[in-house]
């Protein structure tokens, strides 16, 4: 039987030998270190920030876009900086809200073959480009004082569930995680409640790690309430 075109394509991506694979991995370590160092140096100076996540595909006319912009605006007025993934959609809306509030925001952009270009509302000196998703996620986890998740796809859920997992397993200091737009997230929450908890794969108390709200004011109030005992002094 002749190999299919797909099989031939798969074979073309296989390393020629194990030694070549190990050599490639060794050099990759230096690139990872470089991205880690740049991220730590820049983000350690930004002061208290909240990360806002959501779909890169959300259009400016969407109510989710407008909600993200309002949340970022209010958070900035409350003394927080904004961290996003630096791209379009919800990320652009959040950086835009911070921009028009007269605050600062950071973009942790990921280099992809066909997307994503950095949105125009990020200060160029506060844009960091990454090649590795896991390095980028490390920066989100380490330097965010809160997560706000608006409607999004696999990328949003990946970042959201990683943060929840790290808090659940005490590998990350507890911070507020807010899911915005209840009717979008309710199906996931119902599944967690009726299946995951029912099967005893998590505890009912694990649901307390995150909160679900519908409005920009509720999202910002949840962050402020969590940090009401702290004096926030951004250092942009």
C-alpha cells in the first residue's frame, strides 16, 4: 500500500535522528531563557495589574468588546494596570479602555504564522513578543493580581483553567478570578457541578476559586473588594 500524502507530510516533520532532536532541544533552552529574562525584567516594574482574557475574534460591534473596554477603563481608574495578550478582539478592547482612561497597559503578544498582530493601543515599550505559549502563560500567572475572563475559545479556557488549577493546588498565590457574562459560562459551570463534582474529581469548595458576574461594575467591584486592604500604587 502506498503511503498517503498526509503520511508523507507527517514523515517530513520527523527528526532525522535522536541526537538531532536533543541538540535542537538544547538550543531551544537559550531562547526560552531569553524570553523569561525579558519578561521578568519588564513586568517586574509595571506595578499592580489585572489580566483580561477573551476571544481574539470578537468584533468591535460586539457587546463583549464594549464590556471589556468598560472593565479596563474602570480598573484603570481604580489604580490598576491592564495586561492582555496584545492582539485583536477582547485584548484590543481592554488595552483601548486603559488607553482612554489615561492609564497604562501591557501586551504579551504571541508570534503566530498568520496571526496575531499587536493592537494599536499598547505602548510600544510595554509590548513583549513571545514564541513560546508556556513562557507567555508564566508571565500572566506571575504578574497578574487578578484574572478577568470574557467570552473566548480554547486559548481563553486554557489560561483560565490553568490559573484555577494552580490556585487549587497551592502552586499560585490566591487572587480573584472573575468570569464575565453568566449565560456564556453557565454551561461550563453546570457541567463542572453535575459531572466533575458529582464524580468527586474536585471538591464543591473549588468553585469558590472563581466568581461569575454580568456587568463591568460587578467585575471591578470583585477585584476591589479582594484588595480593599491594600494600598495600590502603580509604578508605570
